[in-house]
């Protein structure tokens, strides 16, 4: 049998640079299964194709018509299946290295407009002031209405150093904003860490990339060495983390769980879609040839009290980690309900450097929960006063996406069901403070997490 590369994805939407969640495994291609082709439907397709070729007002290339037909067939399945042309496929492969070209925003489609799900930290879009919930209505002088998401993303990509003007509609703004963003080769630092104070560590994961597990291990070793005493608590921040490599999610989970603890399992129609991934090197190294990067972690990492922060921008791989730590009662989950993407996509190369990204399975937390269109519900609900209006009323989630897969284990959220009054300040107006910097004392949710850890220490002492 011919060998091919199957690429399993647990990513979220699309980036202007296509930074998606991906893991590579070489598998044998299954024998072709002959199915009866729908003759009548194919005849209708042929008739339409012929009419366009003969009667359309302008000549259209055969390749254009076939490509558009494939796009429609695949994208009509669900929000995450898509046909990848040569450029998109190449961009997808390079993005797993943590470096890609574009603006640095994760986007989806809503009512024919591009909606910003989350700007990636420290990227041109983030620095320029693009925010979660922004609706992009124009790209330079081109109206977004009528463009496909792929077309819009292609227009946002470009040569590093070139500039694009985004015309944005933002809630509570009287008129559209024009934000100019300079394209760049985006290098995403997936792991950031610091010691907040003696005994309390803070680790943020912005994306799950090829080296995230290794970077986490290095950061944890440095933090424990820098602390020079008992580590009393650790905050793992997965807010606005849109996903990443499945192997990265398993590796991060394995850092805090006992060996062989179940992290996630998947289920689909084919044998390849059924996996059980445990906190074991074979599952997070995946034949990479690397040494076990978790073997030198301090033993205390497995038992230090933990709080995991999540919000509506936490999706896919970050939900796998939060779900595993929650089910094993290894950490307290704090924040707001996560995005709710619980499906697995597989990249199937088609030749000519093209591929199809196809939803092949759902994934489940160790206790058997599907988070599809539901998300991870925090153990302790803590809203950020500076962003609660966007988080509750303007945040796009899986359940809002057209044609999303249903949840087969629990009731899913319905669009509009998460509306809540924004947190008010003493003057009765919604707090619009700027997002806090990394590890800032102005980060309300982080402060609450640290307070909880200190409270746990007091209780433990008693």
C-alpha cells in the first residue's frame, strides 16, 4: 500500500498566517473502498459545468470551476473542514514551527464578515490595537462582504513590511475604525513564565507548538530553581490560547499528571480516528526521536497546587489540557467558559501540493465528556472586569458557528444563551480598562487565582 502523511488537527479557526493545531503521523493508506457514485447528481454537476463554460458572460477556466466546486463541497460540511490549495497547505505546515507570515489574528466568519476571535500576543495586530470581537468590514479598499474566509485571509497575508488598512466595526464605537497594521513574519513565543513572588509561579501558554512541551519543561525547571524553597502554588494561563499541536497538549498535561494517566481520547468512524492518549512519552513524542523532555522535572511539579485560567478564547488543545487536569482533580479551573471546539481534523494530501482538511473525529476528556459546542465550564467562575462585556456578549464560540457539530454527551450552549450583564465600576459604567500585561498586578483573574492558592495553603496548614 502507498504510504502518505496524515496530519491530525485540533485547531480552531484560521489565522492570517494559518497557525493551526497539528500533529504528524505516518500511516498506511487504507485500501480504497469503492462506493456507488450518484449518477444523477453527477449528471446535474456536468450539466451546470457545461452551461457555465458555454453561456457565462465571461470565460472561466476549468481549474477555477473545479476548485470552487471542491471548496463548496468541503466547506459545506462544518466550520472546520476545508480544501487547502498549495499556498494554504504550505502555510499550514510551516506554522507548526511557531513562525509564519501575516498579521497575527485568529479569525472566523460571521454573517459574511470576518470576526476577530483573538489577536495573538506580541504580534502586529495585537500591538496595533485589534481586539477580540472586532468585525472586519474592509481590507484596504475591498469590502469583505461576499469574500470567502479563505479569500479574506489571503488578502490579509502579504510581504513582511507591507501595510494593510483594516476597517473595523467595534461594539460601543459610534463609527467604524480604521486600523493600519504592518505585516510581519510572526514568531510566537508559546511559553512565558515568571515567579510572581516567592513560592508562587505563573506560566502562560499562548499556543501549542512543536516545542511547547520542551519549553514548558525548561521554564518549570528554571522557576523551581529560582524559587529556592517550597513551591506553594502555580497558575497555568490558557486564556485566549486557540490551540496547537495535539502532541503539545498531551505533553503539557503529562508534565502535571502521573505517568499513564489518560489525557484525551478520540472517536470517529474509522480505526485511525479512535485513539487513547495517555501521559506517556510515546504519546507526546510521537516517534519524533527526541529524548523525554519531562524526565528531569522536579517531583513537586506533579503535586504543587494549581489553578488553570481559561476564557472564551481558550480552544481545542487548551481545552484538552484544562479538561484533563479538571477530570483528574489535579487543578482548579478558573475563569469563564471556554470556546468549545471538540472535533479533530485530519489533513489528507491530494497531490499537486494540495490537501483536504476533514473533520474525522470528536475528542473526549478522561471522564468521557465531549466539550464540542459546550466548552470547559470552570470550577470557579471569575470574569475579568476589563473584558466582561466582550466575553459575555460579543465573543464568538463554537456553538455560534453555522453547521457546527452537535455535542453527543451533554446539552450544548445555544447562540445568545451566554449573555450576562457586564461588571460595573462604582460609576455604573462598564469597565473598559486595557488588557493587563504578562503577569501584571492589574490582571484581575490572575490575582484571584493567586488568592485562591494562598487560601489553599492556609487550609492545608490547618
